[in-house]
């Protein structure tokens, strides 16, 4: 009898172990099913947002077309002005500056840090410093920068103690780019006063 009782006890223990393993697997499956259901829900939300995103992309594409047309129009106007000879062409020494202490002499804690001599904040691909022969607000076209966001057109907004006659210092936000630019001689076009002021 003892062997029979032992065998029954072993079978019961084995069945309890199997039942525990089954429950453990069932719980893991429930967790996996919950995660999969959450992923399905997330994907459905993303799919519902697609028409809105598609509409936004269409709007942005349309804005790009309008801006591209304006840029092309401005380039043609500039080319026309240059070809008519209404722009004053000058050979000028062109350098670059940034907001480092070495370039502008001011630390970020200085109240006029990043402010030009004209009182305007510096703007990359817009601000240049020249000698006093070119008044603030004068627009300058530098063909070398034609492919930049400003299409090569800058506005005189700054001065500098080291800037002499027929010199331009182009503001660049990146000091490595300033160093790499170095010193260049360019034909530049003085277009006149800034119409936007």
C-alpha cells in the first residue's frame, strides 16, 4: 500500500506542477495578448492620422512651390538689375565673423552681445559689417553666396574696428565655418537701400 500511496502522491505533485506551469503560460500569453492589442490600437491611431498628415504634406508642398517661385522671381529681378548696370560693382575683401570673443569682443553676458552697431540682432545669411562708406540698410549681393538661404543678398547692419574701406565681414553662426572661409576677394554688387525698412 505504501508504494501505491507514494505513486498517487507523486502523480498529484506532478499534476500540481503541470497546473502551475499551465497557469504561468496562460498569464504570459495574456500579457503578450495585451501588448499585441496595444500595438494594434497604436497602429490604428497612426493610420487614422495619415489623412491629416497627407494633407499637411500637401500644404507644405504648395508653400514650397510658392516660395520657390518667389526665389526665382527675386533671382531674375536681381540678374536683371545687375545686367542693366544699375548695381554698383566693387572688388571687395570679404571675411567672416561670429559671436566669439575673438570676433566681436563681447562675452555672452555682455548686454550688447549679438547686437549689431545698427542696434539690430545679428542674423545669419543677412548681417554684414562694412566700413562707414556703406550706410546701414544698404543691400549687397555677393554671387559666391548665391546658393545660400539669402540668395547672396546681405544687409549692412554692423561695423567693426578692423573693417576698412572696401571690406565686408559676413556674419556666420558657426565659428569653424568662419575660420574655413578665411579671406577672399570678390566682385560684389551694391544694390542700394533695403526696401523692407
